[in-house]
């Protein structure tokens, strides 16, 4: 009998295990035979990274700025200190799992969760079925969560494919992420170029694979120069409930993702703290209330996402012209937080001159965002 069984050993599942293992008997299962492997750019805000106490060993590059491109214009945001870290997902997951195991957690890889049976988890490993009992069960098993289905959690939102390549090229400005917004190439999302070093970068998008190939051609990056390709799925929306009985969802399984970037590591880990507290108190009902700030961020991001989807490229160009102005760049550089998008957007809307210009472009902007 375990205190907690965590289904899914991704970054959030492993992080939760490390928070609980020193005080409780924790069992973690993972259907894969190794860590990492998911299509995930792995950019985490520097402030969040430090707050969460994540391993420095996993950081492979630091970003202190970003260059934003539309079809015909661009602007740059820059700071003197790192604002975000690019991480090696495999190293991150391994280090978190190692920390959890050192504290006493037990792991079982290549183990599939099949469902619940008489209050126990039914598992399969190497073709053999067996049952495990725990006081609490946690689904940290990703967007297509089997645990979520078992408890009848319903999702409302968009489920899209994500594609990313590691490409050889010339990325001299390795401290800057590139964000490209071109609805003629991809109406669903933006493109990103995240340098690993001066000669290697992670290049991707969410939507259709053909869009990524078209972008690479436009960016003068060769498909034949890719040394790695990954695909996966993201869920942008809301999944309810996060808790049913003695079962809880966390991370991508609870759709704890940033709607504007589809990044979920930081939000999932912050919510893992709330869940860990609720488990230690023996009361899962505390969990969702503790994570209310994350819920608000997600709700705001969903409204901003809806606004983005309703804009055509002409409107995008108008917005770029405003965001590239001296006043807007100053506001963004002063308030930008990689993991709190609402903070920056609201700061822009509080600037009378910028707000007036934005409302001319989209009169419904206030309704969407406020």
C-alpha cells in the first residue's frame, strides 16, 4: 500500500514525486522505457526556474531577449540578464527522478496504466497484469491522459499537433529566441527558433507539418540539415475536474498549459506544489483553490488566444507596428515575464496612448482581454 501513486514520469510527475517522497511512500510509473523524447522546446522562465529549484545541469542555453517577426517587419526585446532557459528535457527528467529516488520514491518504467479496479490501479508490465493500491492517485500522464478519462474529466478547447526539428545552421545571436507570426504560413500558431548554440537550434510550430517546412524554406533553413525530428500533441483549453475522490490530475493531464505558447512545464510544477500540499494534508479539495492564480493566467491566455485566432495578417502587421514603437518596447522590457503573459499585456493596455492605438485595430480587444 502506497501513500501516493503517480502515473506518468514526465517533468511534472517527477517533480511532484520529489516534493512528496521524503515524507510519503511514493510509487511512480511510466509507460516508456526512458525519460524525455516528447516534442517539447523546453524554454522555462529564468525566474520560475530559480523559484522551482530546478537543476542547473539541465540548462543548455540562456536567453536574454527575443526578436519578433511578422511577414514584413520586426522588433526586438532585450535585457541584460537571462530571462529564460533552454533545457535538455531528458536531463531535466532524469535529474528530477534521481532526486525523487534518493528521497525514497519507487519507479517502474515500461509500465502502462490500464484503469482503476475496485479502488486499485490496474497496471501492465511486459504483458503481465497486476494491481497496486494507494491512498491517492495522480494522473501526470499528458494531454491524452488515461487517468482523466477514467475519472470522467471533460476537456473543452483545441487539440493540435506540434512539430519540432533540431536544425544545423547559423545562429550567431544565440541569446535571442526568434518568434515569427505569419498567418499566411500558419493560421493556428507562430513559429519559433530557439538556438542551442551558434550552429544548432530547435525550430518548430503547432498546426500542420507542411507549415513548418514552408517556414524553414522562408527562413533559409534546410530540411536536409535537420538532425532530429519530434512530433506530439498539445491541448489548449480547460479540463474539469482536476480532482475526483482520491484521484487528481496535474500538468498537461489537467491542461495546465500557457495558451499563448503551449508551454506547460512551469505551470504544471507550480500546481504540483499545490497538489503536494493538499496530499500532505490528506485533502485533495484544497488543490484547485491553491492553484487559482494559475487558473486565472490560463483563462486570460485563452481570451488572448481567441483574439489572436480572429486577427488576419493585416491586423497582425498593425499590431506589430504598435508593439515595435519605443513606448511599447519600454513597457514590455520593464514588465515582461516569460511565464506571466497577463502581466505584460495588462501593462500595455494601461498605457493610454498604446491602448487607443490597439483599440483602433481591434475594437473588441477589451472584451477579449478584460
